[in-house]
C-alpha cells in the first residue's frame, strides 16, 4: 500500500508507515523522523487509513493542547 498524496502546504509526510506508539521501536523511529523532517510531521497509519500528526517542540505542543486547543481536533478516531 502506498502513502496517499499529500496536500500542499501541510507538514512533511514521513515515508515510513507505522502506528505511532504501537511498537517497541516507535521512539527510535520518531527521533529519526524528527531529525529528517523537523518538529512537526505526518505519519500515515494504514490500520486507520489516516495520518497521525506528530508534534515535538514544547511551544507547539502548548499551543495545540492549551493556548489554542479549540482549533485542533485530537484523539484516536479524529478525522479532521
């Protein structure tokens, strides 16, 4: 299965497809992907047929979870 086409202007898409957090090597994979793609990237999760957005920088995490939380859809099963 191939990763779906990306939309212009979105975060980079990791070439690896995996379910973030479901395997013992998830942390190592994420560290490698942060080095390659920067503080925000997307990973396609074939089981969900959707992207998981991964955010690394503390300021970005605070903006998403605290300061501006109403503008972001979060959680498993989120499609928006």
